[in-house]
């Protein structure tokens, strides 16, 4: 099941369009979710008993409009709605256990994000154990290219699989980018590097990472792109030529956006097309007696 968060904003509309298109490609049902957050109105000094009913009615209107949009765009997709109760970030993150992916607009006006990487999108992308797609605006021209950042970490491998799956579903080319920078030795400027050896090592890294997925997805044409530069800059530049950028999340912090790695956070801030942040799902706990 694909889950999309809505709040009645223009970016939320774009998220619905993206999500229902992906639901059609993936042959998944779509669940449209709106969160009714009563907390701003629960002030003892200023009781407002009429607010809860008004919030529910407004939320239902948002869901009805999003439902009509999704059904008009892709009539064959199974679409349902859900009115959640609580903070939007918490409601959406709670959907992750049963979701194939979560889709959210990049900017909202009171429900699902106040900035490109606002409190909601940062919270969901940093915590949800399923791919989270942040859609920055209305769907643009289809360019036939999925872009993925490649490294040799478990998070990178999970992102690479998702990127291959998306490219296969779209009939798109997959551009696999590995961007690297020489370490700065401020106190040892005499250290020298054999640039040919460095480039060869980096090329082998990206080749090894994608090789087994090429066998699994032989229909996907892969363009290997090894660059010298910062990964955020490389992926952001490439995003202007892509339909989707896929990044793994390496964040391991305990607070807020620190759960997003610096690369995924930077790409979310600056990309020109939708960005999927992909985190490995937790391993299932062992059964008793095994």
C-alpha cells in the first residue's frame, strides 16, 4: 500500500498525483491520509469546544478533494482515505509499518510541512522504515531518468534496489552517481595521491555495487557516473535532468533531522525533482526457539 499525506495545499495535490501514478505502476492500493491536529487549540484559558468538529469537517473536505483528484487521474487504482488524529508527522510515521512507501508534499500550510525540509518531512523521512518520497511541486516534463547516489554501505544498497525497481517500472534509464572528495590534510600537505589509482578504486566501488542488480533487472539501462565533488552538489545538479532522485539515509542520531544523513538532508533541500529517502527496514526479530 502507498500512503500519501494531504493538507489541502498545492504541494499536497502534487504529492497525490505522484503517489497515484506510482500506485498504478506498482499495482498497489493508495491510502490518502489527513491528520487532525487538535493540539494548537487545546488551551485551557481559551476553550473552544466547537473547534474539534470544525477540524474534522475541514479534514474530511481535504480528503474528499484528494480522493476525487486521485480517481480522476488514475481511475483503475484502488483508493481509500483515512482521517488520523494527532500531529501530522506522528500520524504519517505510524503508517510506515504497513506502507510500501510514504509520499508527502514539500511545503504545506498547516498540515504536512512548512519548508522543503520542514518538521514534518524531516521527521517522517528520518524515522519511517519505508521509502519516503518528498515531492517539491507539480509534475514536470518526464525525462526518463532515475538518479541514485551509490556507495558501499547497507543503506546505499537498499536505496540502489529501490532505484532499480523504480527505473524498471518506469522504463527509465538509471544514472548511478558516486561522488567523492579527496581528504583534506591541513597538517600534511606533502601527502600525494595517485589520481589514476583513486579513480580506478572509485569506479570499482560503483561497479561492484550495481553489478548484481544489473543481473536482477536486465531491462534497466545503467549509466555509471563517477565524479570528483560533493555528493549533494552532484545529485542536485543531476536532479534537473531526472524524474526521481534516490538517496539512502545514513543518519544515526537521536534527535530530529539528525536521523537524516547530511547527504539526504542536503538533497532534500535543493533537488529540482522528487526525492526518495530510503532506509533499510529493521530485521524481523527471531522466533522463539530459533
